[in-house]
């Protein structure tokens, strides 16, 4: 019975030890940079969120600031229909 529990106990111990080894420096750094507490208004490291695509559709501008004109309508060449 104890031999069946040995492998899972080793796996759990190894997982906990690895997690502590990996995340402890990160948590210490986080604690130092936030002075022990985190408030969203204190977060000056985050970049501003980019706007979502297609939320503010505006006409394109030329180099001198004028609106771009819509492309001209294209007429496709019409080929006569062949009757068999």
C-alpha cells in the first residue's frame, strides 16, 4: 500500500518545490515593486490599451490633411455571350 502512494507523493512534493523555486523570485520582485500592495492607479508600467479594430472608422487622409476620395467605379469589360 505504501509503495502505491510513494510515486504520487514524490510528484506532489516535486511540483510544490518547483513551483516555489520558480515563483518565489517573481513574488518577491512584485512585492518590492508595489511596496507590498497593488492598486491599479499605481500601475504606471502598463502600456495604454490599443483601440479595437473597426471601432472608429474615419476616412483616410492625404499628406496635406484632406480626405481621400472614394475610388472611381470600375467598369469591367463585357464579353458577348456565345450561343451554341
